[in-house]
């Protein structure tokens, strides 16, 4: 069953039933000011950091679900309703929510009044703008009362939820005409405030939550709205809110547009005050003035749409598959922007207080983003590398506001450093900007410790080399990519974190075959980079270590039909047919296949056939089999999940593209394509009622075959799946692959595709690429013609910036 449809021309997903099986959300903003908004207007806003600068309050996992948001209440005679159905849930005559690129439009009708709310964060603006259009489609004159509503968060989203003995006494606001200012803690150490305005004189307002709702009423029954009478309350402590009340008369056929601005301001210390206890409002007023007419809002909105059209024109495909096109051209790239912005911090599953920017996560996110805005990717690489330690180890996460490593989570995830090689080389391959390697970058953000970025790649590489175990394979540390394979944790205390506790590490023999494959792939990349830089000695040294790793995997990492997953603390095998549960795992088979280890001897083919046979199911490829059915103290969190969920035999979508890429190494385009479709949201849209989460973005996990409800997805939006799937489909299926000095064309497709086209902008030139497949092949380019002339191999040389180039490829 579906709850809406794709409007491809507008790049929108249109939700036609507000009762989606889970709140289906969108993100507004892509630089500093952000909002999350659901299809029923739930959600919240923050500035840069969802933990430290939360602007409006949200209660996660509430009853009912998705309670709290930015609401408009319309009172028409005795009927009170919301354009987005919630929170009043008054039955609407019509409802539609359109989630687009950085904006959402919610439209509802009731008793002849149509209300349409357009929400977006204009480019370069620290505010969310809401344009509300009210249309009288009835034959009679309407006298409406409109109430806006937001609830302020007292800035730190964590203490806001726990430190009530303080919080209930600190709240402060100022009301100035139609603008409500939230200035809690501004009197002391904060240099920021928030505001909520409307571009018309108001007929009343409220800023005290209890006065607005009544202590025992819910969001669906605010007392002032029910009474049709604002109280002009001014909050002192307790919970400050902002609500404007406007009386609106509409003749038949008449419509009115109102503009609301929810913004954030920072003032320098000596500019904080206008007069004693009165905040300096200059910046807020300037922003409000930029959007004080509907015309100005429309112009800003057109600017946002043009911005996205331009961004998405960098990579565009036309294939025989409409559902593939809409993912690749729009939604997958859009999701990559969102994961670039947030890493794993704020979604409807990530609370915004638990996690900052992940070292491994943010590096991987770059491979889906770097072609969009390379300059921002560049800065990100430098920010991430700055949290590394001199020995190559790194903080697992950093806080977006401070850009400093997060001590609470610490370090010790031994895959982390290698992803920096991926992020950096992906950036250079996209841009040709080798100069980034000369940028001075500190260790652990300590001034004076700077070395050229290249030095960070060297210590990343060496961190593996210096931490090898008894089989010459990489020591796993706290965990590798699989956060939940905690081989040194040995926790019997439910109050310990699996992620940060190491009860044993001294003398640990725990080694990872996943890191071994990863090291082989990115170690080779590092060696190739060294060669390009003329550092032949370093290239040879690196190659020697990579070769040794390949030997170690071949010798101690092969289980007969697939690659082992790991050795545990004691040196026993994990992911082997000798085990009772957890005999085979996806990650090591993905990475060792991508590395082509034993390709010539048939190991890759065998491994991937075993994956197909043992891990594949209707909804995707599960992580391991058989699932763990009991807690193994020596394996940690992985065995804490019931079978079929998360890292214990769930379909952890992030790693499915590793198998897809592995299949393309073998040239099995049909299989790569089959795997791709299984987890791709535009293909699972018809089973939205089972799948549950948004049909326009990837979810981290789909319940596996052992689960209670296989096929049910969770944790949508913030997942490495977005970047990896874009990378897999664009570079390995469609086969358009940026390299240091050229574009490589190496498709691996379904034999049924006869032709497809790709428009790719690359280093300032535009490439129109047509791939023809007259013989129904899966892989193997037989000829490439660039601007009418045949070229050698499957390589398109870099064209002059500004030029347009026609490429014809025949398989
Ligand atoms: C989560 C984490 C990621 C980890 C993965 C597997 O998605 O964000 O860092 O690799 O889980 O455990
Ligand atoms: C849990 C999750 C895992 C995630 C980790 C990070 O272990 O299962 O996916 O990466 O938390 O906090």
C-alpha cells in the first residue's frame, strides 16, 4: 500500500494521507540553520548543533507519536483545525504534503477554507520562513482566528530534558509588536537569542505555555484557541512558547498571505543590549525585513529551487528504469546532502543529543556528496582530520559546534583512520585538487601540531600497520565498521556501554578481516596516490604492506567457501563454518571481494555465491547467518539484538552496496542490479505499509528474515547507505568513475538494458555520455568515442572547463 506518489518533475514526494505508518519527514536548510519537519508539521529547529543550539523543543518517541512541532490553528466558528491534520486531527476535506528539496508544503482544507503552508530555510539565512496562504473557497464571508505556535527549547537539548529544578526558573521572553523574542540565559553567558515574527499587526499573543494550553490540555486542545481568546501572557520561567493570534476576514474567493519568520541571532559581547535588559534586535529586524512580503518570500524560494536544480545537474541519468532515475537524479543525491550536513546526529531516530559527527561516518558520506559542492567537502576533510591523533588513531566523533573530538565516546575503533584515505582520495579524484594534501592540519586540534594533510594519510595507513595481530591481520580495537562486534568488551554489566567499554584489550588477539579488506583497498589507493606525487619509496613501502595483508588474508582469512569475519580475543574464529551461529558475515566478504583478494583463484566468486546462498533474502542481504540467538559475552552488542534486527542478521543497508560493488568486480551486472532494487526505496514504495519509513530515502536497517516482521525498516535518513548506494550505482553499475586525471567508463548493468544516458559535470566540463549495449552484455567496454573520435581503452580525458563533450560508449 502507498501513502503518496513521486512528482518527478517538481522533485517532490506527495503524501496524500496524513496517517503514514510512521512520520515521514523532510529537512529544511543546508548550512547553519536547520529544521526537521514531518508530514503533519511535527519537528524542531536548531542552529548548527542539534544538542547545544536547539531552538524549538521536541519530545522524541512520544504518545501520540510526533507530538510537538510548529503548528497553525485555524478557528472557523466552532471548528478548530490544522492544515497538517495534527495535532487537532479534525477531519479535513483535503490534505496534501509535498516534501521537496529543502522545503515542505502542507495544504489542508476545511469548510471552504484552504490553508497552505510553505516552509523553507532561505539560502544564507539563519531562519525558517513560513508562508501561510489562506483562501476562502466558500460562498460566504469567513471570520477566522489564526493562532501560530512554537515551543522554545532552553538551548541545550539534553539539559532541557533533565534539569527542571533550574529550567523552570530561567525562561525569559520579550514581546515587541508582532515579534516574540526568546532570550533565556542571554542575560548571562549566551550571546544568542531566537525570535518568531509575523508580517502583520497581531490581535494578541501568548508566550507562557501553561496559559496558552491550560495545564491539563494537550497540543490538540489549547485553551486560548478553544476560547478564541489570546491572553497576552508573558512567560517568566516555566516553559516559554510563542503564539501569535490574528483575526482574518476573507470574502468569498478572497485569499491572504502571511509570512512568519523563526530565526536565530548571535551578537558580539559589546553589542548584546539595546538598553538595560532590552536585547539588541537589529539583526533580527534585518532578517525579518528581508521577508516581509509574500513577493520577497517567493523570490527567495525561487532562489532555493534554482540552487537545487543546479546542484542536481551535476549528475543526471536517463535509464530504462524510471524508479532508478528518480532515486539517482533526485532523492539519493538529496539524502547525501543531508547525511553530509548531519552525519548521524539528528533525525526522527537520532535524537540530536547522543551523537555528533562520526569520523568514519562523515568520511564515507563524502563519497556521495563530493561531486555536489567540492569546496564544502574540502573543509569537512580538514575538520575531520584535525581530530586525529599523531599515531593515526582518532576520536570516533566530534561536535559540530566546536569541531572538537568528543571525549565521552573516545577512540579505539580501528577502522576509523582508513576512511580518511577514502574521503580524501575521493575528493582529489573529483576535483584534481592535489593541493589539499599540503594544507597544514593539526592533531587533536592542538595549535602548533600541524602537518600537511598528506601526513595524516600516512599515519592513517600506519595505524593499521602498527596494530597487527597474531595472524598479521588488523587488530580490531573496540570495533571495526560494525560497532556492535565488541570483541574486547566482555560486559556483564547492563549499565556499561558496549561502545566505550573495554574490559579486556591487553593481550587481545581480536583481529578483523573487514579491516583487512578495507586496508587492501585503501592501502592500494594510498600507494597509488604516493606514486602520483612522485613519492616512489613511500609507494613501494605501502605496497609491501598491502601485499603482506593480501597474503595474510589468503593464509588465515579464508574459510573454504567464504572469508572469515574475525578472530576473537582468544584467537578463535568468527564467521566460520566451525561456529554454531554467526557462520558467515557480509562485511568481510564485501571488502575482501572489493579488494579482489583471490580473484584469480575463484575466491571472490565463491564468497559472493555463499553470500547469495546464505545471506540474501526477499528484502535484501542480511548481515550474518545464522543469527545469534543468545548473548555471547565475548562478542558484545551484536549478540544483544534479537535475531533479525540491526547488526544481528538485520539487513543493514549500508553494507549491501559493498556486495553490489563486489558483484561488479566479477562482472555480474544482473546480480548487482537485483541487490540494488531490493533495498532501493523507490522500488519498495508499494510495500510502504510494511516498510513503514519514507519511500524516498534509504533506511539504515530493514528487519531480516529471522525477525518478527521481515521487511520492516527503521532509522531512515541518516545512514551511510545513502552515500554508498549512490557511489555503487553511479560509479560501478552505471560505471561513470572519476579518477585522478580522467573519467573512467566501466558499466556493469543488467543485460536487458539496451541503452542509457548520463550527464556528468566534471571539473567544469559537461559530459553527455550515451552507453549502448546492442549485444545485451553485462560488462566490458568495446569502444569509446569522444567528440566523434575513438579513444584508447575506456577512458575519457579531462576536457577543458566550460566545454561540452559527447561520449559514445559501446559495450
Ligand atoms: C551505524 C554507525 C556506523 C556503523 C554502523 C554499523 O550506522 O553510524 O558508524 O559503522 O552503525 O555498526
Ligand atoms: C548501536 C547501534 C549501531 C550504532 C551505535 C552507535 O550500537 O546498533 O548501529 O552504530 O549504536 O552509537
